[in-house]
């Protein structure tokens, strides 16, 4: 029951954070939005082809084996507030702020091993690709399926209210 209460609360928070005045979309706006989504998905598919992905099972093994890596959440702050994957070396930096953090105060170092995740795995693949191509990172992985896949597969999520697992 605790899990269900949390999901209802998380959904209410997410809706309130994203609530905006309703906007009636014109046909032109709908066409533009569809084109943007098509391009976004195409770029995401391209990023997935050239970056190293990691499954939830591989990440769990790394955690159990106490492998030295940074778990980087590149979702927006309102998404992070709903819940994260619990890890000792956890960092939350929104996608647009990752590049400025490279090398600054040793936040992200090209010698680090980094596992990046987002909601579904598209933004994290973009960030992994950027870190590899532009900043010389070698040990960068994105979590396939993101936190959505993590939760769907029954893994624990850390929240301000405690640890939760979605019951199947």
C-alpha cells in the first residue's frame, strides 16, 4: 500500500510541476512538434549506435561488486525530486549543464568511469556521446531504458520519503 501511496504522490507532484496554462495548438504547431520529436528520436537512435549502453542487470552487478564509478543522473531537477537510483557516488546534473562541469572542481574527469541515466535513455546517450566525442572520456555508459526501465524491472528507487520498489 505504501508503494501505491507514493506513486499517487509522485504523480501529483509531477503534474503540479509541469502544470502550465493550456495552449491550443494550431495545425502548424502540431506539425512542428511532430517533426521535432521525429528528429529527437532519430538523433537518439544515432547516439545509441555509437555509445556504450548498460543494462539494469549489469549496473546491479557493478553495484554489488563495488566497482568504482559515478552514477550521473541527467534529468531535470523536478524529475530528480521524484526519485533516483540509490548509489554512493551519485551526481545529478541536468543534461544542459554537464559540459560546463567537465574539469571544474573535479566534478567530471575524463579518467572517471561514468554510468549516465535519464528517464528513458535518450538524453543519457546524448550526454555519453558528447563526453566521448568532445571531452575525451573513454569509460562512459548510458543506462538502457533509463530510470523508467529500472523501475519497471522491479529495482529500488530512492525518494525523499524512503526506498520504494514498484510491486508487479
